[in-house]
């Protein structure tokens, strides 16, 4: 299960506009759009700091957004 920390990034204005103009629920916004995250890279926790350093040194805006955990739930993604 992917556990995403919603407060780890800020939505760009266009996503707020789309949600408001389309009367789209928060759940549907995350299901349909990446809401400003862009590419996601999953890797072992021990490699996060080094990967962030490399990405930032190459001019990328990178941050940790969550984690993958074992779960018996059918819900594949949880936004917290």
C-alpha cells in the first residue's frame, strides 16, 4: 500500500482551479491528476537522502512524499 503524505507538497494553482471549476472531489483530483507531484520514484528508505541529494544537485525539485507498506487492505493508495 502506498501511503502518501498530502502535506509534503503544495498543489499548484491550476489544480485548485480545476477542482473548483469542475466541482471535483479531493479523492477524484488525486485519482485523475498527479496534483503537481510529477514523476514518482520508489526506492528503499536507506537510499532516500542520497537520491534527493543527487536529484537536487541536477536542478530537480525533489522531495519525499510517502512510503510503501505491507497491508491487508484492498485500498492500494492512502492519502493522509
